[in-house]
C-alpha cells in the first residue's frame, strides 16, 4: 500500500513538473514575441528610411 501511495505521488509530481515546464515555455514565447515585433519594426523603419533617402 505504501508503494502505491508513493507511486501516485511520483505520478502527480511528474504531471506537475510537466505543467511547470509548459508554463515556462509559454512564458518564454510571450517574452520573445515583443522583441521579435520590435526587431521587425526596426528593420522596416531602416528600410523605409534608406529608400526614402534614395528618392531625395
């Protein structure tokens, strides 16, 4: 009976660990997303500035 209880505890711990891992992956994606958007906007602005300067 004690082994079954411990086994259940280990299973719950594994599930909690997986949930925590998923949460950190989601957080990493959320943190990275604004940086990517800023980089795209920066590149777009530089390209726009370059081509605008070429027209002058």
